[in-house]
C-alpha cells in the first residue's frame, strides 16, 4: 500500500551498519535526516540473543493484562513479566539492548549523546495481529498515527525510538509510513477540539494524567486520535510500506513520523526523550511546527 506522492527514499535513509559499537572512522551523523522525519533503516544491524534469551520469545512470558514488558534501566524497574523466575533473564536482555542503543547513539547521533534522557526499553512478544484484534481503535497501532502519551504529557519533548526485529523465524516487521509532519498538521489541526486549561488542570488533579497536559500535548493527542479515527485517511492518505527484516534495526522520531505496524512478532524497542532545544534544527520539531502554524506558544 503506497501513495504516488511518497517514495521510500523520501521517508527513509538506509545505512550499512552491522555493529552497534561502530568504530570512529565509520561514524557518520544522521541527525539531519532524522530531524526531517525520516526513518533510519539499519538492515544489517542485528541483536544476537543467547539460548536462554531465545527461550523468552514466547507471548506467555508477558503478563496476561499487559501489551508488552517494560524496563526503566536507570531505575532498574521491570514490569510486565508473567513469572518472577523469568525476570532476571528478561532484565539482562533489556539492559543489554539499552547499552547497545547507547553505543549506536554515540556512533550515528553523537549530537544527542549527552542530552537524551528518561530511557525506557520494551520487549514486544505478541504478534501485531493479536493486539489489533482485541483493542479499541485508539490503541490500534496498525492505524497510521504519531505517538503521544495520554497519561504522561511530555511538554513538547521529542520521542526518539530505536527498534530491533528479533524474530527467530525470519518474519519481517511490516510498517506503513506517512507524510511529513507539516503536511499532516495542515490536514488535521483545523478539525481538532479546542484546548481547555481548566480541563487539563482537572485531569491532573484527579490523576488521569501524571502532570499537566499542555496545549501542545492536547493537540498531539487529538491528532493521534483524529488520524486513527479517519478510515478514509487510513486507506487513501499518503503512505508507503516498509518491511524491516528479522535481524534489522531502525530509528525514528515517533512523534513526528506517521507510522503503523501491520505485521510481525518479537521486537525490542528503546525509547528516549530529547529536549527540543537540543535538536540541531528545533524548527522541525512538532512543537515549533504547530506553534508557527497557530502563531502562539503551546507550552
């Protein structure tokens, strides 16, 4: 499924890296392309698993009420593992992927090395079709969307994600990738509901959100929902398909790059937050795109 107005080259950049700890002479920053909203594809960058770790590739390892397993490496906080005896092996796997991700950042995104923060690593074990069949449309990530956190407002900070397909059977992770964020904003912002500072305060007061939802957070969450709820846009909106093979990794700003997961199983996902002021081109951030469009501060 693709649109004539988008090409694979327009939405992605491919690098031939095969090591997470790339040597200095091989280092080359891709910050410029990433900040444009491109997906950085690393088709040869695999993450090898031990025999014990391969045994963890079973949906039964995830708690029955959880979509995935989550790990906060700086707090050593692990959640979502079904059985306590499996926690040490899962923790070790996610800690290893976090450390590898840090090495990758140093190699190809060195400008961000000292400013990325709040790392969270996820182990996704369910097949995509499993969690698209039994969820609400708002949580259906097979619909094109940009990421926004309903309960954890991020006040404009960027959401940087490193994905790794660890499928042992060779199955690709299938994505759709959509149009540039400025065009997306032009399409959806006029139809979004107005922001209420009082409503934001009340949501925080009663515990719906962990902090106050800014005007920016409101718009991003509304855009996330408007995209997913628009069946015509899902079918006919500008988009291109990308298959990420087993043994590959990829990177994007998931708050900027419209994306949808269409198929696959078994993935590691490392998330970081990045202050807008720490970008090389802050004007490309969703925050500044929206502020320019609306001619007002949104934080």
